[in-house]
């Protein structure tokens, strides 16, 4: 009835994927291998940084990338929702066992790593990233590495980042409609309430994984040993320049005291 529909109302979802028309052409045409390499360099810089000042510079660098790519802050913040529980746990655990400054550094590092991954997902399609990974790992195929299986697994992992946020929103809305409270009880009460979301969240993700495996099996994934691709882009000089500048900036972040 209308009463049930009133309790099941949820806020509209915010899509993580940036519309291709919103992304500047210089960013859209950038080689996928460069995007992946820059994310790796950014990740290394985050783990090399051991101060909040260095992580603040890393956050500013990420903000510049988001501005250049016209990525929406709201979408990235909502997409990183599952990581907030982990970051809060690391903050409290390290703050109690070591000191609160160390806990803040660890929590900020995790959040920046997740946000950086979400920015990469929003500025590149899963097909583009999968093909870029395949090209990067192709030399390892000569020594027996199953490149195609590895790149497919990594591509699926990138796809599941926004899907995890969507699943969390759905589970939270379902429990809220049954009377669960996520606002009261202070910090401990909120952490306990969100901790109760983890089991149904993972059940939903495993259900999605089962459907994905069935769909891949129905399409005879792995029957061909020579997959084809529609991505014919080549590595250009501008791609190399962007890569060098990005790596230099990541090194500068790592060197901030």
C-alpha cells in the first residue's frame, strides 16, 4: 500500500561514472596505460608519505585531477562509503595502540587510495582499463602468466568498487525501513550500526559475483585463446609527457616532510 511505499522511499543514487561529454578530450583520449601507471605512482607516494602534511598535498593533487577531469565530488565521496568504516576502525585502533596522529595518517592514506581509485574508474571505461592492463602485462605472458585471466579479474574488481557503494546504500535503506537507526548512539553506536551492514553487504556482493560467473560461462569465456579488441589507440608523445609530469608530482608528494 501507500504506507509501505512511504517507508521504502530512498534517496536517488549518484552515479560514479562521469558522462563522456563532461570529460575534456585531453583526458578522455589519454592512454589507459598512463592512467593506470599514474594511479600506481600515486598509491606508492601515499604509502611512502608518513605525515599529514604530505597527505594534504596528495589530496590537493587529487583535487586538481578531479577538476581537470570534471569529476563530481559528491559521486566520489558517496562511492567511497564502504571505506569510511574501515578508515574509522584503523583510526581508533592505531590511535589507542600507538597514537592518534599515526591513526589519522593511516586512515587518511586509506581514504585517499580509495578516492584515487574511484577517480580512475570515473575517467576510464572498464573496457579501456582491461585493455590497458592486458598491454602492460603482455610481456609477462611469455613466462607463463595468464595475462587474460589476470586482466579480467582486475577489471571486474574495478567494476565492483562502485557496485559495492550501491549495494551498501541498498542494504542501509532496507534496514532503515525496518527500524534500524544510523544517526543516534554517538560514534560507538554508529560504528556498531554500520558494522551490522557488513554481513548482508557481502551476501549481496557474492550474489552479484555468482550471476557474473554464470553470465561469463554462458558466453563461453575462455574458449578462445586469442581475444580481439576494438581499442586501436597508440602511445603518443603527449601521453609520455603526462606520465613523466605525473610521476614527478607523485615523487614530490612522497618527499614532503
